C-alpha cells in the first residue's frame, strides 16, 4: 500500500525520478545568492568533478534545487548545464541556460521562474545530445502558445495552455523527443 501511494504521489507531481544506480558525484555548496527577474540565482560550486552551476528559481530554495538537479543530470551522464540569465516575458518568465560537452543553449518559458527553469532542464534531459529550445511565447485566445524546435534532425513543435507553463509543458510533450 505504501509503495502504491508513493507511486501515485510521484505520478501526480509530474516529476520523473530516475530509479537505479547513479554515478557518484562530489558535494555542492551554495556560495552566494542574488536576485534576478522573477526570483533568485543560487550560485554553487561542486567537486569531483569540479563544476560551477547557477540554479534559477522563484525562491532561493527553488533555485538551489534546480541547480542540484542540473548537477544530478550531469552526474548521470548528461552535459554540465548552468543557468545564464532570466527576464520577464509574455505571461511569465524566460530563462536561458548553457551546457558544455557538447556545447548547447536552451531557452524556456514558464509562468514562474521556477517553472521556466524546470522546463529548460527537462528540454535538455529529453535529448541530451541535441539542441532543443523554446523559440517564443505569445498570447492566444484562451491562454498562451509556446513554440520550439530541435536539431539533428530538425523538428518544430508547439503547445497551448491556459498558462505559459501549461503551454510550455505541452510544447515539450508534443516534440516527440525523448
């Protein structure tokens, strides 16, 4: 019964958690926080392998968690990614993130900065070797539309929703990638 309830909670939270052995990674520490449009940046330094990661979020806790989830992604074989900047955009916020090995850039939208940061991370996680990004957001009848694309091969995708976050999630899910 407890395992079933845990599975239901994970399914309802719409968060995918890898189950299985993860690569060992050294510890991370936040060495500073600062404000940014929509929230905060938690600047972290990590060891083994060494990395500097900037996590973005609506609160300092969200920013720290998003940075740690980027580190977890790297530890599980993904590229090293870090947030670069945020700005207000139609219906919410836009975050820009860069990744190394291979070099790529991701822009993503969300109603909140935390939502935008999560979408950027998830866009990278669904296709770590590809360049997938949101290209734009606009208001449409009943809500918002988010458009995006991926390379290798080139595909275009879009989604609509009552909020920017819903539109961004639907766009990512409609990509057929991952």
